[in-house]
């Protein structure tokens, strides 16, 4: 067990039968996990379902998990794998949505990355820019999108990302380079850069 990681201590308590430990883990990680999954899936409903499924998997693994590294790395690995499974399922079972596939999450994106403006024209321009960037990130191939989101939004190190994605540090660096290059190209094509 990592001595400085209280989440692994909670997992040990969960394995001993303390359901309150799971509640505490969920309180700590629910928002961050949901946000991460929103960025991967582009859909709040799917993200909420996957976040719940992630915690189900955490509970199911309570007796089997061997704490190595950071708890967050293990948690994001589960969430990433669930997101990949959903993406594969959607490719095999395509549907056409009658609703707008874009979530109403642009205000959070604005505040988080662009700051808030009180002028309506400026705010609208920033919302549009944020939506274009979000759309460009969602259009990246799965491995590039996962790497970019883990690095830029979840602020994981190259080593932690490699552990989450089950690849080498060099592959993480290469994917991050390719993701940024693809984003730059897409945003330039749209006249945003």
C-alpha cells in the first residue's frame, strides 16, 4: 500500500466490510471521474453511467486489488477501459440521435479554461470557441483523445498515463504529440488558430 494515499486505506476498509469507505471514495472521486468521462465520451448521460459502473468495479475488486502506485491511476484505468468498451459497442450498434449530441457543458468549459466575461458578445464568442475545441478533441481517435485528456485535464504524468493506458512512456509522448498536431490542424482548418 502506498503510505501517503488515503484512498488505498479506504479500499482496505472496504475489503473489511465498511460500506462507508465506498461512500467516501465516491464523494472524493465522483466529480473528477464524471468530468473525465464527459471529456472522453462527449455525453453527460454516458459519463454518469460509466462513472457508476466504475464504482461498481471498484467495489467488486475490493478483495482482489493489490495497491501499487496511486489510487487515481487505478481508478482512471477502470474508467478508460469502460469508455473503450462503450465506444466499441457504439461502433457495432450505430444509432441516430434525435437530440443534440452536444451537452450543455460549455459554461463550465468557459469558466475553467477561458475565464468569465460579462459582455454577452464576448461570452458567446468564447462559448463558440470552447465548443469548437471540445468538438475537435472528441473527434480525435480514441488513444489520442484518452492521452490528451489524461494529460491536459487530469494532469497525470507520462508514467501514470502509460500505466492507465497499458503502454510505454514513449508511446504516451508520441500520442500526445500527434493529438496536439491533429488539434492544431483541425482548429486551423476552422480558422480558429
